[in-house]
C-alpha cells in the first residue's frame, strides 16, 4: 500500500480510519486514555450506547463503509503492520471529502471518550484491553487528514499493547470496512492475547481493569 506524505500533500482534505473528522490532523501522544474507536459502537461505562452519541457518526459510517479504500487502490483498507517497530499504519482514501470528515471525526470522538475515562463497548474485552493500554500510555495514536485521504498511525511501547492494537486493526479492516459490521464481540481474541507470553508482565493489572469495568452486552 502506498504511503502518503501528509506534510507534502496540500491538496487533500480529510478522511479517517475508524474516526471521522474535519480539517487538519489531530494526534494523541499518550495522555491518559484515548484510543481509536474502530467499530466504535456499543456500550460505554458512563454514557451507554455510543452510536447515539453526537459526534460518533456510526450510523453514517455503517451505511457508507464501502466508500473507503486503500490509498491508490480500490481494495478494502488494511493496516500496514511493523512488528519490529510495534507500529500500525493506515492510509485510507474516502469517496468524498464528507466521507473523510465523518470517519476522522469518529476516530477523534472515540479518542476523546477514552480520555474522559469512558469505556466504549465495555462488553468487549478487546476494547477494554485497548482502553487499558491507552490509559497507561502503552501506545499512541495520531491522525492526519487532508482532502479525501487520512493517515492513521498507532505506536506501541510493548508487545502486549502491539498485539491488542494489531487485533483491533484486523477487526476494523475485516469487519467494519469490509461489511459495515460493528457488532462482533472480540472477547475471545482478547483472552488469547492476554494468555500469551507477550502479556506476562501486565496480565494481572489488565485482568483487574477488565473485572472492574466489563458490562453485560
């Protein structure tokens, strides 16, 4: 997949990756909480169903998921993973600038919810694990958008966090972008990651975090 040099691209306006927004780019350098919302619907610890929240844009994104493709291609957006650098990168092209804005705003919305201490999709352990990683500054997220193109990057600081953001990116590509499906439960995936050697040093803390916040679907 081609990578877009955002600084050099002055003619693009805004597209997103799991979160739609307008104008410019926003970045999260790991300040408490914050995460890409990807699927982004479901229950929040404090605010219930994110889909009904102003700013999440989920109804629009579900209906128009096919309006997004890999930059320079017509295929479904897919993450570019680099296990050596513990990074996940996306370059996504939207059909229109409005589509780009909707996606970018959704991502930023989800980041803000986590920064406010909320837990979107609290019935899904994968999303709770990702919230835990963000709260503890174990990965960062940046979003740059111009025109109909959006570049999203996540960088982890340990193998467990990388496994979590990698699994989330697969879910976004395979379920959300491919089919508009935001209702899958990735708890089993999360449990497999948590049981892996990558999470040996964090397992107890993660389990406590989940037990204190997990909700019924």
